[in-house]
């Protein structure tokens, strides 16, 4: 199955460089052209030509809908491809008793566009939280790594005897030595915890 998703019809502009609103009505079919319902039955029968025809017929309308939600041309192109692949994969779920093919596709496209927008917003919020946390506690990442290293050091074996685990005294002595080394390194780098003056 080979469909050229990159050659979507250009959206007309409204004179100010923005995409004009496309008509919501289905395009007028040429005499003898298959109906949307026939194309959906073809897709359900896994006919790639039916998907190609449906794509040629509705890619402009679906892309315009996506752009109204996510406002990014590149992301809209990616999502358009994903939506038509979902149409191919989910065609078995289409039922003519529940509605027309265009209505089903628009619902699917709108849902996917909103999901994409929410995902993008969630990533942005997570990035902002990470940035805020690292600005508020710059040594938190260093401190956490050090604690993990100290905990790991407590259970390491010593010397040639791999079965021997540090005793409580050795463990405490090594912990103090590690803490001193970390504090000294932090003091030298100027990143240690604030000192009470």
C-alpha cells in the first residue's frame, strides 16, 4: 500500500497569510466516482486504492480541522498521516447505521488533534516544572546521586573476598569518609549547602 501523504492540497489563504476556512460540506463527486460509503466498505475490505481515494477527497478538510486545534503546519501533516492510518486500521469499527463516513472521520480527527494538543501541553508543563525545580534546588541532582552512591558503597564487597559485606563499623567509617569527600568537593565547586554563619 503506497499513499503519498506529502502532496496534500494547499489550503487557500484569506489575503492576510492565514489559511481560509474550507467548506464543511463534502466535495461534489464526479459521475461514476465511488461514494464515501463505498470507499469505507473498500477500506474495510483492505483495498488500499479506496483509502487513497478517500485521502484525496478529504485531506484538505481533515487538515483544516487539525490546524484549527494545533496551529502547527508540520504537526498537522504528521497527524494527518496518523489519522488516515487510523482510518485504515479502525475501518472495521465504522458503522453506516451510526453516521456518515465524513462524520466518523471528522470525529476521529478532532479527537486525535485534541489528544495531540494535550500531550504537547503536558510535555511543556513537565519541562517547566523541571526547569523550576532545578533553578530552586540546583544541587538536588548532585545530592541525590551522592546518596545513591553512599548507599551502594555500604553493600559493596571488599578486597578479594567477594562474599564479605562491610561490617557496621566499616560502613559508618566509609559513609563518613564519603560524606567528607562530597562536602569537600561541593565546597571546592561552590555548590554545597548553605552554611550557617
